[in-house]
């Protein structure tokens, strides 16, 4: 990757982070900086901090370094519990359904691991044939789990990395 491409990617990442921060600042249910009044021995420190700021809210947050020049993704999102309970859950089925296939999960794992091109993805035994790969890529892009950075190259958008990992965490035993 050239120096210009690296700088452009860094600027794009900074814009995404700024947009998320601005959206969070505009929401009454946003979760702010870490609460330093929470005791170090509090096993439920994240929950304690959330309850102090937004009682009755649900939060997902994370910070993860990605391989290569991807950098660190820091992201958080909170909503009041009643908003989530009252949401139109069936409307979410297409987004969730995109994750409900082993090959699509493998593709997302490979992309987060640094495999970004269709040629590289086709080298992975878990993604299937060229036609199958393109079918799965279309579904993942349509659901917002992947974005095309240029022809034949994909990435998980920064705002989707932590939600994807939270989904994996929820399914993990």
C-alpha cells in the first residue's frame, strides 16, 4: 500500500470515529468516558458505569486491534432497553440472516484477519466456489457487514467490527 493510500485510510478511519463520537454526543442515551469512580474490584464495572449514566440501557462496546495496517477500532453504542424491546425485530432478520451461514461467517473472519481480495478469499477452503463466494459477498454487503473498498476488495466497516464481535461473543459458549 502506498503512503498516500495509508494516509487516506487513516483519514477515513478518523472521519468514521468522529462521526460516531458526534452521533453519540447527540444521543441522550450515549455512554461517555470511563467512570473513574467505579471501584477497581467491581466485577461488573461496565454495567456499573452504564447504570450510573443510563439506567435501563443496553450497551455494546469494544476496542480491538486488527491485523496489518487496519489499526485499532474503538466503538460503543447504547440504547434504552424499552427502545430495543419496542423495535420491529422481524425487520432486523435480513441483517441477522446474513450471518447465518458458515461460509459467510468464515468470510467475515478472514476479512477481519487481513484477507481482503476475492482472489485471497478463494484460496480459503471454507468459502466455496467463485460463484458461491460472490453470492455470499453480495449478501454481506447488502446487510452492511462488508463494504467494497475497490473492485474485488472488501473490509468490515469500522462501525460493524464491534457489533460483529459482540454477536460472536453472544453465540460463544
